[in-house]
C-alpha cells in the first residue's frame, strides 16, 4: 500500500506518492548484464534515468525531480489561485448560489468567463 509522502515497497521496487499529482518510482533494472543492479528512476510512469547503483541516490533524485516540477509550476498555480473563488462556492448548502453571486460580482468588475476559441487554442499549443 502506498502511503502519501513516504517511500513504500511497490511493484518490485519503491514508490513515493504525493497526492494524485506525483508518483515517483525506483526499481532495479534486473537481467544478467553489468546494469542488472542499476536503479531505474521514473516519475509518473516516464523513465528518467537508469544509471545509479545506489538506491538512496535514486530516491533522492525522485524527490529532486518532484521539487523541481513544483518550483516550475508554482508561479502558474499562484496566478490560478488569485482568480479562484472562495471554497464555499463549491461545497455546502447553497454553494451554487454563492458561485453565481461571486461570478456576477466578478463580471461587474470586468472579468470574462468563456472558453478560448478553437483558433486561440491552436495558437497556445504552438508556443
């Protein structure tokens, strides 16, 4: 069983789970060659490296990869949070009414709520 934020034995190796966003794994490559004891590092199912013979190094690399990704997305997350309505707009009795009132207030302030056009989406993916 994977325990959030702790290394756990998992599928013949070890795994570190952080919420639903990250699953880092280290496992031995195996086989009979000189790389049989190398630890393969993967993050969210994508193999990153397989050159470490030291499990502790491989596990530290997983943590560093997660930390780097969190640092990379932090500015975007902060921008999203600035536009986020209060939590009570999503849960509890009358939450939809609170959402509608919050949305109306933001529309009065000049915010727009619409999906990008297909043309705009194409342009965003090219960058």
